[in-house]
C-alpha cells in the first residue's frame, strides 16, 4: 500500500473518463476495491485521506467537477459512507 498509489489513482480518475465511469458504476464497496486493485492501485483509507487532505478545493473540483467526478466522493472507509463512494 502506498501514498504514491493513492496519488496515481486520483490522477487516473481525473484524466481517464472511461476508468472514472467504470469505477462509478460499481455499487458494492468490495467489488469497487477489487476493481481498483486489479487496475494496479493499492492504498489504504489513511493513505487516500492523506492525499485528499493535501488537495485544495480547486484541485478536488478539477478532479471531477465538485465530487470526484462520476466517480469518487471521499467519505470514510471504502464505499457507502465508509471510504470513498461513487456518486451518481
């Protein structure tokens, strides 16, 4: 697990609309994390928190127009209010 992986994940979400959409369409937190890990990213909630805490509001807006675009909104653990979840 690493901060670098969390940063790379956020960059991928920001830059790759198809990837962002795929993540956003997965409703289960377990399936979402499995997909993210299969895509080559490995990070903990704390690492994601650290990375997102370092981003300005403007950076967060650019990642997805206010949420993290079709994709990821940070909310605690993973999914459904405990990590990040995919906002529709």
